C-alpha cells in the first residue's frame, strides 16, 4: 500500500498543509497553535487517514510544536533541510511561490525522495539549546546597544539609559552562562561530552555548550563529512566546461548557529591547535585567501569534534585518524 503523505508549510501563525494520496491531494490551513494542531489531526481523521508520513522544512522553533504533537499521535515525521526542497522544486521547474504551493511541493518531495525519520529531542537537549540560543540573542542585543552608544550624537539622558541597559544585559549574560554550565553539570552524558570537547585546543566550556546545544546526538551522524554538511561547512564547487569556474565556497546550507559557534574557536585553533595550524599553513601556502582558510579551519575543527565525541576519547594532538578527522 502506498504511503499517504502530509506536507506542511510552517509559518509563524499558520500551517498550510497538503494531504497527498498517490492519485489525488487536498489542501487546508490551520492555526499554528495547540488548538490548531488538534484540528489538523481531527481533519486527517475525517479523511480516514490514521497514519501518514508528515514532512516539513527545518524552520527553527515554529515547527517544533506541530512536529511533536503529531509524533505523539503516531505519525511518522521528517524534518528536512529547506535547501533540499528548494533544489527539488527547481528540478521540477516549479514557478509558483505561495504557502499552498509550498505545501504541495513538500508533499511531492516526501513522496518521491528518501527522507530520514525525526524523533523529538530529549528534554535536557531542548533546555540546553534554548539556553545557548537565548545567550546568542542577548549577545546580539548587547552589540546593538554598544553600537548605539559608540555612535554618539545623542542626549545625555539617552546615553545614561544605554549604559544602564548595557549593565543589565551584562548581568543577564552572566546569569545565562551560569545556567548553561549548571544545566550541563546536572546530566552525566552532557558533562562527559563537554569535558571531552574542552580537551580540543581552541574550544572552551562556552563553545562546547553551544556545540552540544546544536548537535543533538553525535550518533545521528555516520561520518565527520556528514556532520560538516549539517553545519553548512562543506565546500561548494561551481565548475562547468570553460565558462563557469568559480572559486569553491562554503555551502552555508546548514545550521548557521553551529557555524557561528565555531568561527572564533577556529581562529584560535588556526594559531594554537597543532593539527589545525598545520592544515591551515598548507592551505595558505597553496594560495587560499584568509577567509577560505578560516572556513577550512572551522570544518577541520568540526571533524576533530566528531572524532573526539564519536570515540569518547580526549583530543590527542599527536594522533590523526584519517577516517575521522581528515579534511
């Protein structure tokens, strides 16, 4: 029997859905709320659909609620990188760009392509991810306020308010950082992984927490290359015949939070981590520009992270397992 597919285009307030059988499909729209999720499931039942393969794009927090609700009610869930669905749509010469059309495209993609099944993350991971992303939000807010203060050209009262707000944000940052480490210390597996990560030259406790907050379970990745692809750190080549010959660049079709967490550690590792430093030195000698070298350092660092977590052994700068941390 052919699988029935439910494609969901997730928005902040609405869910556009396409329920697809092999011979037909129907569309509907629901509120992206707890009540809306219940109505979606009731609508599926009215269509005599008790089991479907639900597919949606990885859109951050907006899709989490409906994914978890449908999973708890026995549906199979796939959460897919939006770039895959975009490329699939291009290959099908899709021209329409509406929420309804996107839901139909997602359903078609799920029916014709191989997708990995998703399971809800454990509670300790969800809490850690929420904390590290809150830290990023506060860090960005602090930078905005600091820029306003540095720009000058405002009144004495506004300057005083900016300084007061910056002091408050600094207190909140300290609080969140403390909560992050306390949370990790509560869970033996998280604590073990953090302690392994900080043996890698260039990675401290805060970076380790950010990595653990974005990489749910290292066992979900079959190779270091797969982890690098998840972080959008694999090189993208554009060469065709003699007319197209662009320089390779990072794909950036992955977890942007993970890339951001690795940027400064990669610069540190480029100077102080013997494996990463030697790797970057070879690339620089081959003529790569500085930003390309930093991108490669981020990828190399992620490969090392994979090896350390996968094997459960501290970082050894004298040991290189080519199958796990090769470039």
